[in-house]
């Protein structure tokens, strides 16, 4: 429901409350009390929130050990845009700064089944299942938080490897400069060995 439609419906509800006469100089004025205005705003807020959830019941998927939120899901295959909007209405996530914010491209359709967690009475985990197999149910899911954490961890690993590579290159350059003074032949041999190993993807 778009905001203009919601406004029209809510305004009409106020107009239809009872027959009230507007002042002659303001024939289009709607006479309402402070309490009616307050209730109108509350009702409009709930109606707007409900409309943005599209009737989709959002649930959180959590990591079993830590209990951290990994993403969100809803039973049934829903339109990805509506599901994303329902997730963002559920969390109130900011589009620019919140890692929980969901975009339609983050969403996918899957089939799951519940599996009891050993040693944890009443606790179940969700596992991928063959479509329409016994015990399977359709879900719309996003692992947006887990994906964000995985990408951040990968960036740390890449930066670490870059740092090590840069350090090795600095050391090699220093060794070559020293060898050029001591033995140009040894310097050339070291550089040749390094290039051969680098092509093979190994270490010197």
C-alpha cells in the first residue's frame, strides 16, 4: 500500500465518524477532537507497518553456538521485493549503515526441513531438503548478516596476505641490492630462481 492510498483511507475514516457541521467560512474543514487525531495517527502507523510487511511473518535464523543472528526467513515462497521490505520493516534496518538491511538480490527461495538438535530438548535446526520431499517446506530466506561477516573476514585475510607479500617483496629487493654489491652473478641467480618459483606458485 502506497502512502497516498493509506492517507486517503485514513482520512475517509475520520470523515465518516459522524455528521459534523463545518463552519460556513471553512466548508471543507473536518472537525475532529485531539483524542481522535491521536488514535488516527496510531491506527495509521499500524496500518502502514502491516502494509509494508505484506502479511509475511519474518523469523530470525541464528547460529546454534553463539545465538547470533545470521539472517531472516519466512515460510513460503514470497516475492523477493516484498520479502526484503518485510525484513526491513521487521528490523528497522538503515539502508546505508545497518548490516541487517536486506535487498531483493539478497533473497532466495529454498526448501528446508527441521532436525532436532542432539542433547538440546525442544531445539531444532533447519537443513536443506529436496523440494516437496517428506517433511520439507518452502522458505524465502536471506543470510545477509552471515554474508556480510564472511566478506569482512575474507577482506581481513586478503589484507593479511597482501601485507605478507609486500614484506617478502621488500626483503627480496633488499637482498638483491646487497648481492649486486657482493656478487652480481649471485644476484642474477637469486632473481632467476624467484621468477621460476613464482610462475609455479611455490616458494623460493
